């Protein structure tokens, strides 16, 4: 069961009762999404890989908020986006609609997601010109693909509530899907996470966190890393 919760910036999130945690920060769902994944992630990737399609892998598609903010930014700036979201337990259409996230994107973007959500769970779907979404219903440790991504949004539940998503083995497994020069962003930053990323050839940046968190992490895969 998921319960609708209003966060401090007025935007909603859902509380996952089986995990015991919100999908987004109680200090501001919308602010967190924009700060961590758009400002520190997508904008940085676009600057790092100019004039090319940006391939994003999101660990934890959840409510779709990060995707909506991404497609809004990419369509505004005429950037082609190929977005893959991993989600072991996809929300229903009714739960997506309950979030009220239609208020933060154009009608065309919102309608394209709602109309194609079911299809995207089965195959890659072009929602808008040059804007593709695929949602893979699987556990992260079982995910495999030959595709390599420019950017990973690591938006799993916290290590306190979902420690299996933050093990060294899972981080190594996830990072293999990044291209050389690819970018990994997450709302969290711990010594253990930094050590795991450094061990597989990443450079680490500590950035100011979203409201409620002092710092966040961005890491870049070095060109030499295989």
C-alpha cells in the first residue's frame, strides 16, 4: 500500500508502507528531483556530451517524477532522451495520477506518460519526438543489458530501509552499465559508497545536497575504466 503525502515544498510523494519510507524527500519532492537529478545530473550530462542523445538509467522509477522533470528539460532544450527506468514494483496508473505531478509539466508530456505507461512496461516507447521511455520490471541485481548509459540516477530507498540496494556488489553491478565518462548521481553520500565507486575507477564530487541533506554525490567514470 502507498499513501499520498504532501512534502514541505507543497509537492506530493507516496509513502511505501512495505518499505517504511517515502519515495521522495519529505523536505520537498519536487525540489529534490530538480536539485539532485536534473541540476547535478542531466544538465551536467548534456554539457559533458553535447550535441548527442542522452541515455539515462534510473534505479527506482517509482512515481515517475524524475522522468517527468527530465523529459520536461530535454524537450525544452531540444535534447534527445532515451530513458530506461528500473522498477521491481511499478505503481498503478491511479497512483501515478494521484501524485498531481501533471501540475509541473505540459499537458502533452503528462498525457504521453499516462497514455503510454502500460506500453512502456513492455517495450521502449516514443512518447514525444526524440523522447523515449522504457520501464524494466525487475530487481536491480537481475538487470542485464548490452546498452551503455551516459547517466545513472541512483534513486533507491535509503540504506536504512533498503540496505541490499547499497552493497558494494550492487554498486559495481550498476556502474558497469555506464559508458566511459558517464555520470552517476544520487541524493546520498557515505564513506562506504565513495570507496565502492573509487574502487571501480570513478572520480568523486561532493555537492551541496537538496533541502534536508547537507551533501550529495556525483561520480564520473574515468575513461580508462572498462
